[in-house]
């Protein structure tokens, strides 16, 4: 592959983008609200089961049902077992997710990804007949730098300087949004071969799994539309950086990377289409409920 934009520059840009966005989100987190969900964890447990257990099972099963080749199954497996996409929280909060529950779920998923992802890699080896490894420390480093550290920094800034914290969060959020556009363009420039070489069956599995994740998230999210939306987004968007880290560590063939990246692009497209549809349905639901309340 000819790198039009140097890979090191793309990696730095992607890291700065994620760090900026997550720090900005950290300035909006209220710890006391998060603790409420921890003290009454039933919905949180449902969300964790959806993201960490059910979605991986759906994806792996679908890879067999659609008759994928072994490298394609490995690519799908690495994506579905890699939870906690950093920018999923931004998409969720920006589209009406519960402002207290969504960050709590994201942090819990990020923490549990450290022990759960290596366990899923071992399970994947048994299912696929492979010999992959996932270093716990490498997973922990990726999760810490991309999610936990910036979120904690944002929360500290908000607590120590409430007024300036809001301004800093807003500024970082805008800068992160701009950097995100640049990062996506730079990735597409260098990875256009991935888009062109993506085979239809793995993309079909990505479509099916992402759609199923959205559905299961709504089914398990309880009565609140905002909480259900939070679980749906967290389950549908997977951590492509973590998946690529495991693939690189194990020297996976290029076909695996193609599936990982094409899955990520497919999931983003589906979630981007789902969000406005969900917004319209939610508005209609609230309108109906409001009309019923007025009649009473």
C-alpha cells in the first residue's frame, strides 16, 4: 500500500482527535449522577451484557452463518469482541442519550474491556481454531490513553474550575469535531484500497450485527428511551483501534484488516442512518404521550 499521508501522521491525528473529544465529554460528566446508576445497577448490568456478551455472540455466529472464510471470520470476531469505541459516547450524547447513564456505561465497558477482551480472544481461538493472543497490558494501555485518562482530565477540570471548565470543554469539543473530519478524510485517503477491496459477505455480516446490536440495545435498555438509545449505540459501535491493535500484534493477514476497517465504516454508516430515524420516532412517541396526558 502506498501511503499518500504518512501513517504516523494519521495515527497522531487520530489520537489527538479522540483525546480532545473524550476530554471535552469529561467536562460534562457529573460523578454524582454516575454513582446513582452504580448504586442501582440493573440497567447498567443489562447494558454491559449487551455490549460485552450478546453482540460478540451475534457477530461470531453470523460469520459462520454467512459462510465467511477464516480471515474474514477473524476480522469480524476481532471487531465484535472489541467493545467501547471512544467516539461512540460522543455520538450517543449528541443524539439524545441519557447524559448520566451513557458515560457510566462507557467507563464500565472500558474498564471491563481489559479482562474481557483477552478472554474473548481465547474463546475465539477455540471456536476458529486460531492461536491469537491479546496482551492485557496492551489492552489496558489503549483503553487508558484513549478513554479513561481524557475523561478523568475533563472531570477534574470541570470540578476545579467550573466556569472555565465549560469553556474548555466547548472549545475542545469544537476542535475535536474539526479534527475528526480531518482524521476521517486522511484515513479514507490512505485506506481507499480497503473500501475497494471489501467483499460483500463480510459487509453483510457487519450490517446484520450492527442492526441486531441496535435492536438488542433497545430491548434490554429498560423503559427509558434515552437509556435504550445509550445501550444501542454502545453495542453497535465497536473499538476499531483495539481490534487493529490485536490484529497487528498477531501479524494477521491484510484480509483481516480489510474486514476490520470495512466493518467500522459500515457500522458508522448504519448508526448515522439510525440516529435521525430514532429522533423522529422518539419525537412522535413523546408527542403521543403528551397528547394522552392532556386528555387526562
